[in-house]
C-alpha cells in the first residue's frame, strides 16, 4: 500500500498539539491558586512515602 506523500509527519504534529494542550491544562491554576501539576506531585510523594514506610515494617 502506497503512502500519500503530503500526509507524512501529520501524526507527529497531532501528538505534539495534544501534548501541548494537556500540559497547558495541567499548568492552569486549580484549587488554592496552585497548578494541577503540584497536586499530582504531592500525591506521588505521599504514595511513595507510604510505600517506603510499609516496606520498612518488620514481617
């Protein structure tokens, strides 16, 4: 099957556009004026701290 030459690279452009929109949404302020990225970072840090404390417990 032959590819149409003028459509090359279109998927890359669409992916970059969608990624930039998603990153822009995460950069917007949500609650208390903090961006969503900070909420996700705090959630990951809390989960990692809980995981570390659970594996440090004796059997």
